[in-house]
C-alpha cells in the first residue's frame, strides 16, 4: 500500500489536535508520521507487542498504538498517537478508524486481485470494468483461462500459496480464495490454446496439491475468456463443469465445460420434465425393472460403439449370448439398442435417470 495514503490522512488528523500521529509497518518501521523526525525509525519491540494484541490498543514508549490487521487477521500496520493517557487512546482509536477505511478503499481500488475477484463474483457493474481496468493499467482484451479448484474431503488453507507459487507473474495470473474449499485461478494465455493444454495446466495443479499437501481436488475449466467482462461467465462455467461432472462423470477429477456434451443440457432441465421423459420412453416397463447385470451390459455396449462382436469379447461371452440379452432388453423396453436412434434415446434416458438419482441424495 502506498504510504502517501496514510500520510494524507494523518496530516488531516494533525489539524484536529496537538498530538503527533503516525503509522508503523509489521517490522516496526515508521512509514508515515506528522513528526518527520521519526520517519524511518524502527521500533521492533513495539511491533512484537502489537503482533499479539488482537487489535487492542497497546502503550509503548509513551505512545499508544493500535494494530491494523490484514484480510487474514495478521498485524500488517499500526497507527500510533503520542501519549499514554485515556485521551491518547481515544485519539488512537479515531485515527485507526480513519486509516483502516483509507486502507480498505485503496486496496479495493488499486489491488488487481480484488478487482478480478469482484469481476468473477459479479460484484462490479459491467460498465465499470473498462473504467477500473484503465485505472489499473489492466489489459482488458487478453485471452484468459478460468480454473475452479475445489478441495474434496479435507481443505488446506495453504493451498492458495502452493498454487500461487506455480503462477509467479502477479500482473497476469491470479490465484484467489473464494471460500474455504474453492480456489479460482485466472491465467492469462499467450494466444490460442487447445483443451488438452488447459487440462494439462489443471493436471499440474492437481498433482502439486496432491504431492505437497495430500489434498484431493476436482477442477472445473471454463471456456477461454477473450475479455475481462467474460471472466464471470467463464467462472460460472467452471462451477457448472464441476457440478455436472459430479453427476455424469464421477471418475474424472478434471472437467472441461466444453466437453460436457448432452449432460450439460440435462442438468438444466426441471426434474418434472425428466420424469415425464422417462415415462414416455419406457411405456412397457420402468427403467428400474432392469437388473444390474443388464445395465452393465448396456453400458458396455455403448462404450464399444454398439459393436456386438467387440462388446461380447470385452464381456467374455459368446456373441449369441449378447444378442439374446439385447433381445431381452427390447422386449422389456421396446427399444432395440442395435438401432442407432433407439440407442440414442436409451442413452439419454440413462443419463436422465442418473440426474434424477443425484437429486434424491441431496
């Protein structure tokens, strides 16, 4: 934070009283003061005392101090006022309020990380994005990828620092804590990149957290944003990728929004419409009438592109045995999976059923 912001505030305080005011950093160095003779002095003992003060006023060396904590609750700066009497304590608290507000305003206005976070969280009007980007000398129309890293099971607060070490260019890449389990990573790209390249970046992040912190993650990737105002949509897409993947692709830990396919459409359907669809498709018998062995056979048949010979080989059964099973499915459901149109209908129905099942466990 620019020290002249503190200086501007305390100069105004000086006009209200004959006390001297100032600010020290967490090393005890005087970075701003109405008494210019103490600028640059280091009061290490005062800093040590303030570190454990929990933002309570502290008296040291005939001065009254009050710590200004950062967003993580650590002592970052402290305001001081000359004197150790009750009046000094009142003045110090007033100065603390003024300087804390100035610090917050400055950081919100000039901190690029806060600016990017406000964009992805929709906390800034789209019309203000261009203005603020210009103030911060921010390149607005550079391509940027948005990754949402979700810690599964156990969360580690140091995960943000571990990921930040992978993206050292703080003027282009941003690692932002969203909540106790989610971390947003916004990476500026040199140009066009493929989906495989984005997944390789996500894989590197997954491996880093797994190897250093033993944290399991699932990572959603949004479409590449060509402009700052598109970051919010890309972040929402990364969220959707995780949510849809949790239903339809539970084996994968890295899900790209662009690869969600029909699962993305089904996820947006109301459950009542899904129930109607299943009723219309399975007029003869409910899909629940199919046993686990039959469902396993169907899934293998789909995995092998409706190829009877290849599927029977993978299932270690005779070709005629598989044909018999497919005929049985046709009698039960009225759908012949060897016909492409019927197979499509059945595949969608299986996904709809899976989607409805996910609602049952919520």
